[in-house]
């Protein structure tokens, strides 16, 4: 009886151990499946991480390009501002030159007006001198006539004297 009892107890223990081993195997399988799932998840996470890093790198490159473009634009704006400044200076110079020319024109008009005044005075003077000259010429003619008359009278006197001498 003891042997049978012992054997029965051993069998119970064996069954119990087998059940435990089966349970442990199932647990082990479950853990392995979980590990596989975790590895799969980790691989997916690594892939997502890699994609995210690629996207970040792409965005950083785009940012760098945008920054370079911004620098180019700022340089272009600076050049355009310089051109605008040069044009404003040129415009001011032209305005100054225009004002100088206007002043010169004003001065020349004034000089021309004075010259016209002087020409007018000279014409009056010439007219006056011409009038005097023509009067002077008339007087010269009269003087010459008088000289002729005087000469003729002298000549006549001489002739008369000669005639008187001849008679005496």
C-alpha cells in the first residue's frame, strides 16, 4: 500500500510538474511572442526615428537654403538701397545744377536787358550825333559858300584894281 501511495504521490507530483512545465512553456512562448512584438515595435520605432531624423535633416537643409536666400535678398536690398541713394544724390545734383542754370539765365537776362538799354542809349546818341553832323555839314557848306563869295569878291577887287591901274 505504501508503495502504491508513494507511486500515486509521485504521479501527482509528476503531473503537477508537467502542468507547471507546460504553464512555464506557454509563459515562455507568450514572452517570446511579446519579445518579437517588442522587437517589431522597436524596429518600427527605429524606422520612424530614422524617417523623423531624415525629415529633420531635410528641414534643416531647407532652413539653411532659406537663410542663404534671406542673406542674398538682404544683400540685394542693400545694393538697391545704395542705387536709390546714388540716384537721389544724382537727382539733388541735377536740381542744384538746374538752379545754377536758372540763376545764370536770370543774370544773362538782366545783362541782356542792360545791353538793350545801352543799345537804346547808343542809338539815341548816334541819332543826336547824326543830327549834329548834318547841321555841321550844312554849316560847312554855308562856310564854303561864304569863302567862295569872299574869294570871288577879292578876285573882282583885284580885277578892278588892275583895270584902274591900266586906266591911269
